[in-house]
C-alpha cells in the first residue's frame, strides 16, 4: 500500500493493508486459471475481512464524531455487495466464463475497488480520526499476525458463532484462506481437499479425539501430520489434557480475547 493511501490511523491503515494483501494474493493466484478454487476462497476472505473492517471503521467514525457516517456505511454496503456479486457470478453460478479477459477484468476491478474507496471516501474521515486517535479496546490492532501471507487454516467447530469468531481471528492474524466445517465428516473432506490446510483449529464440542485419530491414521502423509489445535469451551476444560494425550499441538480457551487467542495459536504452531 502506498503512502498516499494512509489515513494516519493505525487500526484503519492495518486493515487497509490487509485488504491490499488479499487482493495481491488473488492477483498471484490468477496467473494460473487452474487456481479457481483458491481464487474463490480468496474472494471469500476479502468479503469476510472487508465486512469486519467496515464495522470497525464505522465504530471509529462514530467515536470521533465523523459527520458522514450513514453515507459512508451505505458505500461500504455497496462494496461488500460488489464482491459478493463477483464471487457468485464467476465461482458459484459460473454464469460468466473465467477466461483470461475475465481475470484481467477482475484484477483491475479489485484494485480500483479498494483504491477508489480509500482515496475518495476514506480520506474524508482523515481529519476526524487522526485528531481523535485512541487505541479503543480490542480494536483490531493487537492481534498477533503470521509472518507468511500464504497460509490456509481449517476451523472445525459445531457452533456457528464460535466458528465465526475463530475464522475472524485467524483472518485478522493474516491467514489468507480460512476454510470452515461444522462437523467431523466435512472436516476430514476439507483436510483432503484443495486448497489443503496448513493447520487445523478444532472446537472441543466435537468428538475431537475420534477426529484426530482418523486424521493421524490417514494414508496421505501431509494430512496425517497436520498440526491441530483445540479451541476449548469453558465447560470442557478437562479437554486440554486429552488434547495433549492424543497428539494435538496445543489448546486454548475460546472465551479469551482475540489477542490472547492469536498468541496461543502462534505458540502452538511455533
Ligand atoms: Fe471506508
């Protein structure tokens, strides 16, 4: 991200950098049309992180007395809808061919999408946010990030809310693609699929011992050796010992802050 696109607020600028990273990753993947699934997952990551960033940005706007909050929120909604529309047309309905011309269009569109918004719309809040700078609680800046920009994680958790929280935390940590599964069967399928995950985060509400047993005895060596971390519900604290006994890389409590969870995940994977 170039200097002229910096707003001067650390949380907003970090978020914008992350959106640029995801778009650059899409650009890299699109060199080969055979990366269609990964391109789709990257657009999903862009949509998800975009939504989270827009909410965070809107909260900062309210806190600092920015007078154009509702117009700006409408612009954010339009941006999210545009990404969802592209993902649907090219990767779900496949109503438009994903050929070289389409890829050229998509890369140009994504670059315009972010630059146009940051330059023309976000810059209007520069004066307000910079003069009212505050760290603001969890805010999004404190999460520990991964050094690599090309990571795929798989979250297997039966609870929609906690699964979403885990996915969002991983995206904030810099994971490019976060896959989700709500049970063991789908989880195993995604372990063997494309894109292949680099590590797993598994909710303790599942029969995780059975899952890890199946995983470790899989024929494919890469899948059998996948690092797996347990995300424990407060009611299942005993699960921490069980996780270590069945060969998982570590465990953390789900009810911690995003910062604490990110630190625990980094520790488990070190
Ligand atoms: Fe914005």
